[in-house]
């Protein structure tokens, strides 16, 4: 019991520290990346592919949600199905936000993204059934939260004055880069989870891990709501 409690505290601390330390790099469209985006006049497929992949690989909020989504998915076809739903959702709102000119408050969108991490952790520990006596449609939830994650991506690009020349191709390239980064990140996550599932400690610490995931989501949402209030 003491070891379990200590493990929970350690996992929560490490996850919170990781989230807070990552705030400066989670959405890397700053510095040279930001200057490049604003200076582009015409098609730049390669650079936007790279920026999209980098944005996803370093996007801790997106990755935490996806870790929660695939945490208890053992069959590859299930992983593909849920990740495809997430991809459909965030692709639609990324393109609609940038190309369709649909705007939303970045702080509030990122707060919902933090809440999506809380949702997955809570669902993974059976919280909805235990506390509320209901079980949400997991596929629909992943798709809906994917829409918010896409808006989160869009708000980062909407911060800049991007040239209309080549915009469609560049945004499509950015979106394709996001998918590449997602596949790369999930490959490593799946390998790590597969190795961990072979050990008895997986089920032993699954509750603690998802509790830590929820805590990280609360931290992310709280920081964004604080930013919204201060702005």
C-alpha cells in the first residue's frame, strides 16, 4: 500500500513537472519558426511538413490525450480506428480554422484540450461508471475532442499574418506533417506500452498512471484558464 501511494505521488509529480516545463516548447511556432511562417510567399511544402511534424512531436497536450486513448487498446485495428477518428477531427478544424477563417479563443480551446486529457484518464479508471453510472461513447468523444485539438493547432497559425500565395498547399503540408509526427510519436508510445504490458506492473500501476494523466490535464486546463482570466 505504501509503495503504491509513493508511486502515485511520484507519477503525479513527474507528470506535472513535465507539463509545466514543456509550456515554452509545446507549440514551437516561435523564434525562427514564427519568422519563417510570416515570411513565406508561395509554396513551401518541405518546411511546412517539418513544422507540422515538430508541432505534434513536441505537443505535450496532444500526446497526453493520445496516450490516454491507446492506453488500454491491445489490438492494432482498434488503435488505428481511434487514432483515425482523432485525425479526422483535428484535420477538419485545422483546415477550417486557417483556410475557412473560423476563429476561437486560444486559451479556452487549450483549456478544453486539457479537459480532454482529464476525460481520458477518468474514463480509463472507470470513473464514469463508478461515479456517474454511465459510459460515454468513446469513439464519439475522441472525434469531438479531436475537433478541439485541431482548433488548438489552428490558433497557433492564426497568430501570424500568413501570405495567401500558396496558403492552401502550405496548410495541407502542415497538416500532413502533423500526421507524420503523430505516427512517429505513437510508434514509440506503442512500443513502450507493449513492453510494459508484458510486466505485472502494468495493471498494478495503471490506476496510478491514469490518475497522473488526469492531474496533468487539470494542470493544463487550469493554466490556460488562468491565462484567459489574466488576458
